[in-house]
C-alpha cells in the first residue's frame, strides 16, 4: 500500500463517534517517492481528504512517504518517529494526538 491509497481509504474508515465535535484541518506533507500533499479535514461528524495544501492548517505533519506507510502499518510508532526526527509536527500537538486516537485500529 502507498500513501495515496492510504489517504483514499481514510474517509471510509473514519469513526465519527470518536471525533465528537472536533473541527480541524490536518496538512500532511510527504516527501520522497510516492509523496505529496494531502489535507484531512474533520468537521460536523465527517472526514474529507483532498490533495493539495490548506492555507492555515491546525496541524502540519511532515515526513517521508515511506515512513508514513510504515507508521500506518504499525511498523513505526509515531512517538518514536517524532523523537528520531522522522516526523515533524507544527501546530496543536493535542490535535495531532487526537487524530491518532480517532484512527487507532482503523487501518487493520
């Protein structure tokens, strides 16, 4: 599975009950082979994904596409990736943690 395939599956694996009243835009900037830019927007109990960039994301997440795929597959832990400098976060760290909680187990 590659990054584009993962982002295509996100709306279908979104559990609205875990998101509650969350309203946030997450900007993913993935570098390297298979990389690109995606926006995951959560609002009103729905999740949408689009390619490109948003002007003012609540959280920006940067990493290589290959590390992103490993992280989604459970082969790379997000905290470890952050501590090793493989995962760059800008913005609201609590929202980044909430995103992880919302989708925990969704890719299985």
